[in-house]
């Protein structure tokens, strides 16, 4: 599969599928609930033209799962998708050796991409990070690599390093987030590299980053997990260059979700995916907590979350 084809496959909504667990003490992966999540996304209109699914990313609790569980989650999502939507497998890890194993597992399962971030815990150098990414790319040259700039946990990607990564053919995606400064690092990288990579906007600048002068073509959209039609509309508005409507959608329909997420993060627990899961429960899907140390938010935040969903006009909210 050519690099250009992989880049085109990655365009659209980048949907970070949460991993549901069974409500028993060991919190095992709930396969039936995960399959129901995936069917809901597809039945609601997400397809290869408008979405990529990320299995076992941060919202998918990768940091609390074993290697075998991560492979299991990816295999379930890929099997349930049945080729209708391209799938990326989360491959963040602190070990280069495990990263290569994850790349090989992803390729054997039929994933189109893996998502890679700088190893965390230690303050790795940029050289460490570059060697780590090259190891993944070499392990499976036909697998698309998405590099995710998780600057808040580890080494930040410099402009020069991105230039060097552009020399590696199977790095096809750059999931881009930066701290906001007057140097305009976000715009600088997106405008320079959108012809080389499919840029996934992880900063929620959709009405700005999608403009032709920047050229982002993929968008991290948590709203898709409980409101897939919202993401489909976003993609259609991007393709129609209707930036005024995109800005309205972000302010009126996405921002309340993210403001509630930030409130929970500041005042109760930290992690990823817990608010997605509660929203999914409130539109009639099976749900679970995230694995600890992230605490269960469902009872404490249920009514506020339902009020938020009703206020933004999300469909299917149960009473």
C-alpha cells in the first residue's frame, strides 16, 4: 500500500475508541461491549471516507493494559470493523523492544497504522525519540506510522526533528498538539508539513487548521464516540470549506464537553476516556469505569453530563 494511499485513508475523524471493562474486581476487557461500541459507530455512518478508529489509545486505557490485552482490543476492533473503516493500533510504550512487538502485532492483525509517542517517565532526548521511531518504522516498513506529539508527558518534537522524520517513508501521520505561544508553533508545523503528512489536529483548532493555508485533514474528535453524526458533519463542513459553521460547532457543541472534562481533571480524577464512556452510557450504550488509578466518575458526574449532552443537542440521550 502506497504512502499516499495511507495518508488519504487517515483523513477525516480520528476516533479514539474507549475500552470497556466488565464490572468485576479484575476489570477484564468486555468484548461484547467493545463490539457494540464499534457497531454503533459504523451504523451511525462512520466509514472509510470519513474516519479512522484508534484502538487502545489513551482513551482506550492502553496504560493500564498488558501487551496481550492491547493486542486483544485491537483484534476485536479490526474484526468488528471488517474492513469498513481503517484502524490504528495504539503503540505507546516505554520500551523500544515492546514497540517493535506492537508494530508486528498490528501488521499481523490487519491494522493500517500504529500511533507512537515519545517514551514517558524518563526525560528522553530528541535523539532517543528519533531512534525509537525509526525502530518502529523499520520493524514493519509497510505499516503506517502516526507520530503523536505528547509534549505534556515527554520530549517535545522540534521542527528539525519533524524534518528528519519526513525522510522516513512510512511515517504518514502527525498528530499535532503544541503549547500555545506567540511563536505559533502549531501553525508553523501544520503549514510546512501538511503536504508531507496527514496532520491530525489535536489542539481543537479545526476551523483554523483546516484552512488551505494550513491544510490539516484529520481531527481528533471525542464527540464522535457518543455522537458520530457530529464528526461526519465536521468532515463535510471541512470539505465544503465552511469555516464559520465549524467554529460554531466547536464553540456550541464541542466546548461544553471539553470544559466538563477539564473540570473533572482538575477536581476529581485524571486519565482519558472516562467522560467518553459516561456519555456513551447516557446514549444507551454499555459502559464501565476506566481502570484505576483513574477513579469512577459515573455516579458523581452523571447528572451534569446528561445536562451537558442535552444542552448541546446530542441525540439518543436516555432519561
